[in-house]
C-alpha cells in the first residue's frame, strides 16, 4: 500500500495513481472445501464486538471520504475553470518569459499549489480519521510537511511532463494523444524505477533487513530458495513506519536494479516469524510472477483507451474558440480542463484497475501459501493468523458491500483471504501446487 499523493499531481499519472498505488480489491475466490478444520487453522475473520464496531465505522468513514474527496476535487477544478484562474496564471507565465519551459515552470506551480491548497480539507479529514481510529500517530506538523514534500516532488516531475504534453499538442494537434501515450511508457518505467531510490526515502527511513533481524533473514532466504527465486539480502529492507503508523504492511517496489521487498517495522514487531514468512512469501509472489511489469503493461493499455477517448471529447469541448478564456487545447490555460478529465477518468477506471489488482493479490496469496508449505509448521494456520492480525491491527472491514469491493478494493476482502488461506490444500487432495512445485 502506497500513498497516491505524489502521483496524483502528475497529468498522466492521475490514472496511474488510481492503479499502482490505490488499494485494489479482488473478487472473492470460491471457497475450497477441505481439511482446514483438521489442521485447526482459524477459518473466519473474527473481531470483538467493540473492535468490529470500530472497524465498520472506520471503513464506512473512509468510503464516504473517498467519494466525497472525488466530488470535492471535481468541484475545485470546476471552480478554477469558472473563475478563469488558468488564463490568469497563463498570462503571468507568458509575461515571465518567451521560453516555453520557463512558462511551464511558472504556470504549473501556480496551478498545482492552488489546487493542492483547496484540496487540503478532505486530505486533512483523512488524517484526522487515521488518528482518531488509532491508525496513525503522526503529528499535524509532520503531516503538513509530508504534504508539502509530496507537492514539491510532484512539481519536479509534473513541470517537464506538462511541458512535453503541450509541446506535442502544438506540433501534432490531431494525434497528440498517440505520441503522448508512446512517450508515457519510458516515463512511467523511469518513475517506478526511481521511486524507491529517490522518492520514498524522503518520507521514511529504509534499513537493510538482515543486520537487525538475522534469524528472520535466514528463514526468508529458505523461503526464497524454495520458491526458486533467491533474493539478495541487499534487496530486503525494513521501513520505519512506526514513526507515523500503527498498522502492519509489506510491499514490493521498484523495477530492475531498484526492485526490492520492503517490510514495515510494525510488522516485524507484531507478527511472529511464521506469520512474517507468509507475508514475505506473498510479496515474493509479486516479485516472481512479474506483477510490476505486467501492471505497467496493463496501465499503458488502459491509458491508450483513456487518451483516445479523451482526445475525442476534448476536440468537441474546444471547438468554440476562447472558451472560458482558453485559446484552445494547446493553451496552458486548458490544463485545469485536462486535469478534470484525468480525475474523472481515474475514478471511472478504478473498478477495472482494482479488479486487475485483486487478481494479482489473490495469485500472490496462493504463491505465499505454497512458498512456506513444508518450511513453516502448520503453514495454513500461520497464514490465517497473519490475516487475522492484519485485520485487527488495520481495522479491516469484516463485511464490505459488494459494490464497495468492486469499486474500491485493490485486495480481496480480508475475510475471503483468511478463509482461502485456511482451506487451500492441494497437497492434501493429491493435486499439484499452482506456482511452487
């Protein structure tokens, strides 16, 4: 799970943010009947009445916040368009220099800072919820500083990206979307490669896992070797999430030489070694099954559809000259309209993106179960208990509505994941494992 704030300020990555960094959910796998009871693994996600009420209240507040923040973001952009702030910022940029890159360096910060400040209320409410329900211990000063850093990082990326888009628009007004789509692939690959090296360390500290946790590192090495994918110890990191969060998590990030497995220090503190090994096995599944490059390919294909459709719509929107004080699509002042389109497209595309992610997360769950089988005593119990701990610590919704799962969940509902972990047993049924033979 990653913050989407930085990616959200990018023109093209507004959609990427809703994909790579949002939390997808997967359609529940059909229950597998078998011998879970004989192994004694917990087969249901259970919470105390008080904790269950908290989890439901927190989840519902976050669902409302998501849709409310989307609506508020659209209203902010509509207000910027109606007040003709884009043309005003354009005039300031054009008076600053005749050079287009300088104009971009003036216009983009003016627009994005205005939008960022106006969109702070829902972001601040989200932080309030996390603090109220004990998911965050980050103070408001630190949180505001993170928001500022996110905006600055976004501007560093967005200024050249916006300059490139408008250069293409001026040179190829009819096929701009195709050339920009082609340019986005290397940009997207580069950003994914760069993120763990230059962006993530601005927000958290990352320490090599092995020196502080040698026993865990040895066991992880066994799991990786069994899966046929030994990961060098220099690619395993612990993140000091406990300075800001109370929940547990782990993830795979980066690409090529920057690819790595990251485990939150809260996970290391709260989970047993068998539970942590399953978490690692899940992340190893993403690594071995090539989910990062596959996701890039999926997003790139999705962007092709969105950009082609968006170009068709924008062509009709800007048929009337000087609409809202905008000279045309290639005018800097059209950027708020493009951002509004990206915002809507990202929300509409979310079910497709999250459905794709849920499928990957389920595959990683299967891989994790198979990777620790035979290495961890009673591995189904270890996996099920890891999910139970995850749910209790992160206040996971025990029973999300089907629509919420379809629209917002990048992972399968936790209750379905726990049940599947407790019941998955191809070995007991004489069947071949799916991934780790």
